C-alpha cells in the first residue's frame, strides 16, 4: 500500500484487504480511511500500535481503543485524553 497511488490508498476494499493482513498498512491509507471505523478496527486487531495512525475521532472511540490496548498495551499512548482517563481501558493496559 505504501507505493500505491493516492486513488488506491483511498480505495476501501484495497485498504481493508491490506490492513487485515498487515495492520501497519493503515499508515499509508488516506486520511478518509484512517477515519473509517471498520478499517481502523481491523488494523488495531493486527497491531494495536497502529492506533497512532487513526484519526483523532477514532482515537476517542472506546471500542477501537479497547481493541488496540488488548492487542498492545502501549497503544494507550495514542488514545485520546478522555480515554486515557477511562478506568476500563487503563485496567486492560496494565493487565
């Protein structure tokens, strides 16, 4: 995905396939798709640290951040301030 055209980095089906296999592909997705709930969820299931490439809106999404932290506790670093103050998410990160 890194070397794909801008048009294809904004193609939902292509980006979804990429992040299902390689969560790190989220870094190369368009801004629009970095704000797509389903795509970001798939990426953080593969590698929670990919939360860093999610939109600010999704860094404040409880389900996305919880999944990211379950996969990689260090993903908490990229969560919104509101969710860094969420006891359930922090508890998951320190397990």
